[in-house]
C-alpha cells in the first residue's frame, strides 16, 4: 500500500469550509496540486470545448418555480435506481485514469461513495483492480465497459465484475473514435501514459513544479496498465495511446445483445443523445439509459445533456429509467435534472477535482457540498422529497418541449 505524504485528517483540513465552499473551489485546488497534463485531462473537452461549456451554461435556462409558505423541516434525498436504494439522488460516474489524480484513486472514490450511501461506477480505464475496488466499498458498484480487446476479452472482464459483486453493467456507446482533446496534446498526456522519457522532456517542468504529486505518483508505481483488461499473451493492457484505445471500442446495437446475454443482469447504455437511440437501447435490452455527451469530450457541438434530457424522457415513456450526466456543479442542477425526468444523475468532474485536490477527503467534500446544496435548494423550493419533484417545479424554454 502506498504511503501518502499527508494523512486523511490533514487532507480534510485543506478542503474544509470556508476554504472550500463550492465545487469550483475544489477545481482551483486540483489545479494547484496537479501537473498541467493531469489537470487538463480532467478539465478539458473536445476541439473548441463548445459542448463542454454548454453543459454547464444550459442549466441557467431552467428556472425554478418555488412553492412559498411551505414548511420543510427536513428533506428526503433518497431514491432508487434499478431497484437499488440510494441515500442521494446522484452516483459517481466512471472516470478513467483516476490513479493519475491520486494514488489508488478509484479505491478511495468508491470508498467515499459507499460512506455517503450512494454508488460508484468503475471505468474500464481504471488503474486499480476491480476486486480491490470492491473490497474497499460496501455500497453499490457498477462496471463501465469498453471493449478494446474484443469480445472474448470483454466477456472475461464481465465475468470478473460479476464474480466480484458489481451490480450493473454500463456500456458507453459514444466513442467510435476519440474526440480531439487538444489540451491533452498540448501538455503531453501520451508520453506520460506511455512512460516515454524522451518524449516527456518538453513537458518535464510541470512535474518539477509539482513535487508532491510526482513523489506520490512514483510511489504508486507510475501505473501504465489497465489491470481489468487482460489481453491474451500480453497480460494487463498497457495504457498506450488513449485515442487509439478508444478507436478499438466501437459498440453496435448487435453487440449490446451479446453483452446483455453475458452479463445476465441490469445493463445501462451511456451516451444517448436522442429519442430514437433511447428506443433502440430499449429494444437491445437496456434497463436504463444515460443521457450523456461524454462531458463534452467527444463530438463537440452536440446539445448540452440537460437540453437533450426531455426528448429522451419522452421517448422512453416510463419503460426504463433515465439518468443524465454533464455539467453538474450545484445541487440545484441535480434538482433541475430530477424535475425534468431523470431518476438520478451521475457526477464526474465534480468528484474528480476533489480527488485531484485531496484524495478521498476531497471526494467526500465534493459529495458533502452537493448534499448540502440539495437540502438548501429543496427547502427553498418548498419540496420535502425527491420523489415529489416534477416539471411543475421548473420552467424551460418552449423549444425544449417542441
């Protein structure tokens, strides 16, 4: 086990109130601790980052309609997703390479999600073995599947996740090729993942300026493999070129059927933008869909996730559950998504910045910020339960429902 330079208690103090009041404060601290290349990986999007920024901005188009003179002494934040009870209406989304942000990052993120009574989704592009993540988490775990090694490798991973007690399979469908994430190239993400010393030389200054992170990363083994993807004759899959990896993960609707048969449990399709694709996911056996544009990291110029949500909810028509991610920075954003028909939301950058800022305590602080936001928003809205939220609590632009 890695010996960290600072204790959890010390890290918790760095993200305590009032130093950290909101998610943006965690982003600021992550930027201060992480090398530019690692921060850019968390923070950046594709091309001109239009969709990245629109994911956040579009929540401003949704206005609350509060009920006044309503006593709300307490708020019930509980919900269920695919029959699993959660203490909060959000889960931690799959984020790759978390071990770059903090040693054993996936382990600590899953642990904090469990402590808060919610679920964690482990990415295929994780630096921590799924069995180790399961050991540290008492709450719900889902496994997010890419298929860079083909069907046989994917089926072996599915069997491992099932044996380890993961409760649902999340299949991401919006990565036929990698989006052009220009910040990654500018700061040298490929040499870092490949461990190419010569190619890293132009970028070495950022690591010298972040000695604490650099020492932690080296002590953690400078992980450059994905231990949950076992390739025949090779072993754990090397990180290599992220773009090249994503180009090997094309998933078709036909693939979803064999994945569903191999998993024999709830299957969630992540990356749905339209009502048509939502209906196709239902036909392929999905138990839920996630309205997602990959955090603005794939096709730049698609609508914000919250903008696409009403169309998908209408198309699904209650047949399966709908979740959404993208641009969640406040508890009020979560409330708006629930009002527009989402069963729950997934948060990604919000906890990734926390992990980068202060490890497990940073993730715990991100969750606590959103929980506190939720309670305050619900009380001001005049609603005492997530189960009671509906479209009557919000106004949206007319063209959102046209």
